């Protein structure tokens, strides 16, 4: 109560304007010694007024702020809810009375409530019409009734065949109906072995489809873009995007650039639902040849095919790089698992299905899901939700390593064993590992001791996954089994409870937990309750790769999917730019950007680098000439830019006719080991990462220039300058001309891991080879629509 | 002759969330001042805190009495410099321990099985007390 009074007093004080009651200027009474009567002390009088004016001003501020903050604003950021903040039940219990008072609800006023939509107790008032499920049910009912009425009127049979009702006699009508009922009742469907409606949707030698769903309610929303197992959970907490036939979390609703960086490097962990990655199981004798073609023979080595190590790298079809993927051999050269990015699904599936005479293709894109967890705590978090069903070598090894920092586990480490239903435990349980020699365990895991063959067979076969759904209890059933005496303890496992085959793999992106599709959600729900856990979306996956100086999906502009992604992004940026009023947008026409200012213009780079080679050593400015085929003759540098414009105009015409401009992409990725092939029509590029030497804050789509020979030393000198305090100074050098353009930075920004601006991009391989030979490790980077350019140090990125 | 690629792995550290406040790991690439500031920030975290009115806020981490600073191999000289800096310039009590850490080396081959080797690396550990030393009386 005292506390309450104190706060009331505080509010009262905030409204009060203090004034000096006993004014010293007036109170000097008659001096007893000198006998001089009281008079106005001017200095003290002025001081008093000054005090009062200040108080007046302060009180205005105080009364403004005393009522401006609400209690939910003092919560940690992740607990704050702006929406429905009038609902006190959104506020933690300890703050509810205060929240109610702030809304004026405890003050006993005649009508009771002051806040809209809330009753006297602070509960949301009863809705005027039904909402949520109730509303859905009513709408559905109405639709069905309408449909039935229409059918009755038009004389349709149930399956849609049109019949003229007048010509059909009652007996025929009944006969037809009976026949139809019989047909329907005799249709054989694989029986469900659980109450949750979990079905395995594997496509054998064909593309997988979701043909039977337990929740028909949501099927209309998934016609084109399917939901991930955790869709409903994510849709409440993240912005979703529709890509590659999936509804995927793009980024969490809460800002998280710094949090993502910290959780991935220093403390905690980040989880992603990566079920949109497609898993394909391949079987058969012709497998070696096919995997060899896909991986350029790299995944066929003894250590992969025979000893079960995981291969990670780029796959290719018809000498075209497709995407970063993973190959894991399940059975010695007979069966393997391929995990690919959904953007290349059609391309890879077409290739694999064309070979189905020699292999069996099991498309598991809707039957094996995955969760990726990254950050130092990743393994501990996973170990607190995965409870092995039995004590085997694999599960023991997992237990021994489960307390380690995730960075200590080498890439390619794999565990696989049967685990219990994670929902049996009321909350994540921290693992207690017995002290053991961690290095010995790691070596054992690397030699394949962490993988149980029986589990692998179960996880990557239809029968095994179906068996894992047998008797899968619903949350309601589990709730009934959780009796009061089990508070804080797991529900004892019943004989009918299934064991789940899971595989846990350390990959470049973090720990990947592979599980049957309908088991992903239970694992995710438990994982979300582990301490220091954050979620991420596609944007965070890209951010993590960027911070490590690796190429993310969108950076791979040398793949068809990545190239299209770049074009789409540029189009979106351009549309956004065009929408702005003319006076408020950058006038790119006047800036003379090399290539489109909205993205990385690889076509421009390809034409520029190739046409610059045609410029004769002695430039000729006598006039423009054309060949018979109306091609511009390149006689000087100016002609190069004109010729690029000509070519781009031609491209535009081809696009307008609806034909594809590129049969092959303008760029091709190569290594730096040998001198690039210059005869090819594609421009050879290498992937580089760079960091700023001195100053500079690079942004996406920044232009990369090589330094002209004559100003090379001046650039180095300027960039090395420091003030007497060691601070950097701005470089006062001009940007090299358009003819020095060698590439684009696909993603670049301030890197929290490095503490300065860094980026990744692609540059002309020929220039890179040249720079490498001269041992020059620098180039110049300039942002779009900026005249400032900065020196950057580059290194090669191995793809 | 087989061609192997050497991959050095991180030492097998146990993960503990609380370590992020009490343990600082130093790499050879960590800038000296950035390490010093990080240690000072951690010391400051465990310092007594007061409300605006001067009431002490109860410290929940009473058991922590020092910050641990660790560095291996090439970073040892940097850790030694940090010890000197905190001891002589800032006046903290610093204890120095030497240790040996076992790490894993992986010799990767393109096709054949990888070879694993254990290697022992020396490590220096500092315990920097949260309280500063008593100023010594000049005699």
C-alpha cells in the first residue's frame, strides 16, 4: 500500500509547481542591531523569480512525461506487445494491476470502463459477431448450404456429371446415387495409423504432391505455395514471403540485425525452419554415374561413398552450376540422399526423372523436414530437446559431446539415432554429460560411429517414416496423460508411443536436424522454449553467410536461380524508385552509372569487358562506322559505351518479343588457378570478399573498379594516411572512369563481426588473375549514386 | 604421395551462457585495446550498481570474483601484455596460470579417409580480480 501511495504522491508531485513560500527578499524584518527597517533585497528577489520560472518550465515537462509511459513499455523488447496493449492479459501478471490503473479501470467510476473493448476486469469485451474458428465454421456452413441448393436446382450428381432432372425417374435417381455411394465406400485409401492425421507424402519416381491432408481448412491457402510444418508459429512472429512454391519466413517482426550477429557468434543460438530445402533419396545401381555427373565426380570418393562422410558443395547439370547442396550416402554406393535448394527443384527433378530407368527417385520434399540451429549454444539447445530412445553407441557419443560449444564440432559430423517424442517432457532439459575425452569422441563421430544404420534406413524410407507416425499422440491425449503428480517430470513412455528416426548433421550453416515431416513441429515447439533462442528467416541466413564472408543464395549470380533473384530484386527497387515523385528521387540519368543503378548489371559488365578488348591501341576519333550487319565498329573507348547501349537496345527488343535474351548467363564462375579462357562468350568471374582499408561504408550493388596504373601509388599513400591521433582521413582521389569497372559487390554493408564495412562480390577473372600475379590485393569500391570511393582489400572466396 | 589439406579445429570448449560475462578469449587477431575494453566492460558489469536514489541494487553474481582471460599459442604474448597492462597500469590484481590445451588437427584428403591428429598447445590464463589492489603506501 505504501508503494501505491508513493506512486500517487509522485504523480501529484509531477503536477505541482513549486513556489518559494518564504520569500527571503521580503522576510528581512527590522534589524535588531542597526534598527534599519525591512526593505526589498533585489538580488534575492531576482533569484526567487528565477527559481519559480525554472520550476514552472520543469513542471510542464514532468506532467507530460508522468502520463506518457505505460507499463508495457518498461518490459524487455521481446515481451512488449504494441497490439492489443489494452488487454492486460498481454502484460506479465506482476504488472497487471498497474496496467489496469493506467487504463483507469480500478477507479470506481459510474460506468466502469474507460478503455474501448475491455470490460471492468480488463478482459476483452465480448465480440459483437463470431470470430476465428466459429466465424470460419459459420461461413463454411453457409457456403455448403448455398452449394447444395444450387446442385438441387441444376440437377447435378455429386461428382459433377450433369443430368436433366426432368428426364430422370425417381428409381433411376436412387439407383445412380446408390451406385455412387458404393463406389465411394469401396475406395481403398491407406489407413491412417495415428490420430494427428500424419501422412507420408513421398513421390516415388514422380514429383511428390500433398494429396491427402488432415486439415482441409487450410488447403485452399496452400494451393500454390505450401506451408512449412511450423508455418502457423512463424506467421505470428515473422514476415512471410512466397518463394519457390513455399511460404517461408523472411525476417522476424522484431528488428534483429545485432541480435542475429551476437547470437550466432558469442552467446545463444538461432533457429530456422529449413524444411523448404528439398530432400531426394536416390537408389539403384546406376547411382554412381548420376551422382558423379551432378557433383563432377567429387562425391564419389571412398570417404563419401563407402565411409558415409557428408559431401557439401555445388552441384551441376549440363556444366551449369546449380546450387550449394549436400550428398550423403546411406548405403555403400547403392543409396544416397541429396539435399538441394528449392529454386533448382524442377531442374534437378527433370534430370533425375529422365534417368529413372537406372535409378529409383524418391522425392521427399513433403516428407522429410529440417530445422537448422546455429550459434555457440546450438548443440546444447538441441541436446536439451532430443532424448534418445535407447542407449546406443551413437546416442552415447551425442550425449558426451552435447555440452560442447558448437564451434568445437567439425563440419560434416553426423549423428543419427531414434529419439522419443519431445512433447513427453514438459520443458527442455539441460543435458548432463559425464566427463570424457571430447577429442576421442569427436574422432569417433568423424569416423562414422555417431550414425546408426537402422535409423538412417528408417528416416530415408517410406515404411520407416510411416512407422514413426504409428500411434503419434495428439496434444490432447498427452495432456490427459500428464497427471498432476507428474508436474515438472516427463510423462512415462507408453509402449504405443513411437520412436522418431532423426539425423543431426553439422553443416556450414549450422546444425541441421532432419526428421520426418510431421515430427518437425513437436521438435520446433520444444526448441522455441530453450533459453537464449532466437528465430531467423531467409534474410538472417543471408546475413550470417555475409558476416562469415561467404556467398549466400542471392550472391551466386553465376547460377541461374541467383541471377533471376538479382533481376527480381532490381525490378522491385526500380518500381519503388519510379513510384516516388520526380523531385524526390535520384536522377540516375544524369549520374551516368555504369549499368543499371538498381542492381548488379552483369550483362553490362560482360559487354564492357569484352568490347574494351576490341579498342585498337591507337584510338581513332574520325567518326562512327557500321558494318553491313549494322554493328558498330569499335574505334575508340566512346564507341564501346555506344555499342553497349546498342546491344542493350537489341536485348530490350528481344524481350519485348517475348523471347529469352540469355540462352546462357552472361557470367561464369571460374577459379584463379589458371588463366581464364577469354574466347568464351560468357565473362569469367571470380568470387571475392573485401573489407575497407581505411574508411567507407559499402552498400549492396556497389561498383568495383580496378585502380588505374598511374594513380596506384597515390591511392595506397592516401589510404594509409592517419591523423596524429591515429584516426583515418578521407581519401581525396577521384573515382576511376567507367572503363575501369571490373565487377559488382552483390552484398555489402557494415559487418558487425569485423567491425567495419565488408562485402562479397564477383569480379572479372582476367583482372583478378592479373592483380594476383602482380600481388596487388586492393581495388576501389563506390556505392551507387555516390561520388565517394574507397580502397578495399580483397581475398578470393572458395566456392 | 597423398595430398592432404590441414584443417585446424577449435579446442573442445564447454558451452556455458554465463561464461559470456566472465570469460574472455583472445585471438592473435584481437586488437589489444578491444580486448582490454571488453575485459573492463565485464568487470564493470559485476560492479556494485545503485539506483538513482542511491540504494544498492542486489548483485546476483556474488560468487564471481574474477574475470578469466585466455589465449593460446600465438596469442600468448598478447595475453601477457594484457596482464601487465591490468596489473601495472590499471592496478588490478592479476594471477597468471599456464596451461596445456589439446586440439584436433584434420588432414583432409579429396577421396581417402581423413587423418586426425591431436596436438598440444600452450595456453595462458589470467584471473583478473574484480576489485582493484589497495594503493601501496609509499615508504
